[in-house]
């Protein structure tokens, strides 16, 4: 099948827009690669420091010619998704030794959990943690002793931060090794129901806690299709995972075998051999287009609309919101995974998962096949799934039939004809909305605005019974330079209750929603943010606001809107407590949300 015309034209536009930046980036990577193996530039004293603690591997490192693999890990045992990484370094070292090579933990990066910080002050550090992770990974790799790297990270900001670092060190190959999702627990729709009952005061905290613990009950990623699992999809669509690696549960024989195979593959693709595959060549313009297609086809997290432009810029690629919008317009929504449906990622994987989906999208001309991946040339390699043969992996062609059409459908019979992400323009700014889980009758909302400056004030108004008519809830001064752009996921149960009562409601904010944002229409990432003179600062209670996800508009209908003075907010309390003091430089230097809200790229 020939490439879809829209996918082709968007790709060409990205390539043309990125030409100068990409050429400069690739020239820098080529010159670094031409310098040869990293360790050749270290003095004997440099190398002795690097190998001093390596025991039996010392001789191989000092005198051998086999590659040395750097491990960058986001391990901690507070995140369920990252706890399994505790075992990975030893698996990787053993796999390297079996081939005569070596592996070292190059360094660790921080990994925070948005589930823990949701609605808490710590969430104001969450987005900036992406840049910290990129910086920390850069420090780890700066020792210049590695011929390839494997990256151990899963959750929300960790994978984007690691990608930014991997792109910066793009002259060495890199491969991402996931940990996999936890096994299924309390169904996600039941969890949502319990949360709404708690929000209305119908049940107590003891019942809420019981439901939450039954939902999040073991090692692995949360099973809903939020940012963490969207990251895993993305790594597969962009060719940085081994095929079929994303959604295999932790601590299983297949997961361990994939970790070993990933380490071995990373060692095969260094500049020391005949199959050199540096990250800079994997992270091409076409790879980013493939990633956006995957985001739309799966109904993935809105957070990736922030992360992908920042990731791309690190690789010399310039993405804009219009690219997401146009790709969404021709990419069918093929999956229904919570919050877009009732199934979790384990059900999605069992129904055929990413291998079925990529085969369908390739056949329909919606993906670029002519890309470099860590597994080989061509994305069609990713239509194969791993099978365990003894203690080794064999890849076989995946079934071309969906195993459950309530979860996964073919391109020709999708759940929706488009991917469900829409950019919004108007006199209120430039933002986006995800409508894949929003009922069609709620795609256009026109109502009076209630203006707030934090999510707790919205909850207080709700508890006081102040929402009695159709309302567009505006939460401003939530952008990256105001307070780090925390997710406003704590508003989801409140707004869902109002919607279930028959009101038409929507959220408009210069902040973020969760990767699990669902059935309530939400115009998010509105840019410029209110703190920096964005038009949200002009809004007043009672203004008529129109959010039109069909035509992609976001406007205040008040006649005097354009001539008003901007409101200001007292943000002095945002600069201290729970480590916020350390991030003042980030708040002062962060870029626009529409460009990825990046600090370091």
C-alpha cells in the first residue's frame, strides 16, 4: 500500500521545517562517531578509575576490544513500574559476559510517580523532572566509556527525559528495556465509580482506600492507558524497543528473556561491529511521525503532545501542534483501553496489541516502513511477536485477526475514523483537546465561565453546591512558568459528577490533565499561559466561552474581551516547599507549552 497522502505531506513539511536544525544535529553526531570508540580517548588513569570496582571484568575492560554497555537506570522501589528494574543490571551484565562483552551501571536518574504526587505540591516538580532526568542521564554518559547504552525507564516523564539524553548522545546506539504492566486488578471503571462516590460523600475514605489498593496491587505499570503505557507504545512504534516488548508482565520468564535479548542486541549494533545503529539515525523525522500515528491509533495520553516536541527537538526535528492535528484527522482510533473503554493494557495485549495494530497501519499506508530500528531495517519487523523457546526468544508473525473487537479493531472498521486529538485556536490562545473518550454531543460546549486559580478552589465550589448550570470551568495560572504545570487530574471525578447530573461542563486551562483524561471535554496546554500575558488572564466569571472541538476553536464571546486588562495572580507561594526552591531557574526559563515546555532543549 502506498503511503497515505496526508502522512506523506506532514512528513515532508516536518523535514523541510527541520532541515537546517536536523543537518546541524546529524553533522555533530557524525563527527562524534568518526572519533571512534569512546574509551580510546581516555588516559590510563581515566580508565583505571572507571574499572576499579569491576572485579573479574577489569581485564576485559582494560585490554579487550569487546564493547562496553552503559546502563542508565530509573530504578527505585517506590514506583511499581520501576521496582522490577532492581534485577535488570545483573541480567544485563550476565548477558554481556556471555558474549565476551561488559556492562556497567553508568548512573541513575530520578523517577517520580504522578500517582503519588497527584493533587499534592510535589506535582509542581513533575514536568520539570523530565529535564532533570535528561541532565542526569547526560552526566551518567559523560564518562565516555560506553559503546552503547540501555535505558531502564517506563513512566510519565522518565522515558521522554531519557530520549532527550539518548538523542544528545545520539552517536552511540541505545535501546530501551521496559519492565511491563502489573497484572490486572480492580477494573478501571469500578475504580472510577468508587472515586466519584467518594467525591460526592456517599462513601468514606476506608472504602476508597480499599478500591485504590485493589487497583494498584503489584509491580509494573498501572494498567490503564495513561502516559506510562503510552510511552511504551511509543518506543515500539519508534523502533527503540525490541518487537513485542512493551506489555509483557514483570518477573516472568518472557520478560527476563526480552531483557537479555535487548542487552545482547545493544551490543550487536555498536560502532565496533558491522551493524552500527546509532540513536541519531533511529530518531528520524519519519520515526516521530510513526510515533504520532501510534498515539492517535491507540488513543494515548495528552501528555505526549508536550513530550514529543521536546524529544524531537533534541534530535534536530521540529514538531508543531498542527502536525498532531493533521495526523489525527487520517488515523483511525483502533483501540478502546481505559479511560477510552473498559479494557486494560493486559486485555489490549491479549487481543493482539501493538503487533496487530502496526500490521494494519502499515498495510493501510499510515506508517513509514522505511525507517531504521534497533531490531533491523523497516518497521514491518514489529509485526512479529516474541515467543519463548527454552530460554531464548524467537520472533514469529503475529495473528492478523483481532481476538476481541470490543478492544481492538482493524483500520477498516475502527471505533472512530480519527485519532481524537484536535488543536484549538481562538482569542483564548492555542491549545489542544482529546475527544476519543468524549461523547459526540459534548464536542461543542458554549456556557458561562467560572474562573479559578487552582484546582482546590474548584473542589470547594463543588462542595458548596455552586455549580447549578452549564459551566466552563477555567483554571488558569497553571502553566509551566507559574507553578511547573501540574496535572489537574484531581478535577476529573468532580467534573464527571457534574456531567453525570446532566450539566454541560468543560475545563479550560493553561495546565495539564492526566494521561488518563477521559469523558469530560478539556481544552488544555493553552498557550501563552496566563502568567506570561496569555488571554486566559482576561477572562471573568460569567463570560460566555465556546469550546468547539469540531472546528478547533476556543473563544470568549464577550464584546469587550480584547480590550480588557490582564488579571494577575499572587504566585509567591509557588516558589518554596517540597523542593520548589530548587526549580526557580526552570520556571524562569521554560519554553511555551505548544513547543514542549522544555528547559534544556
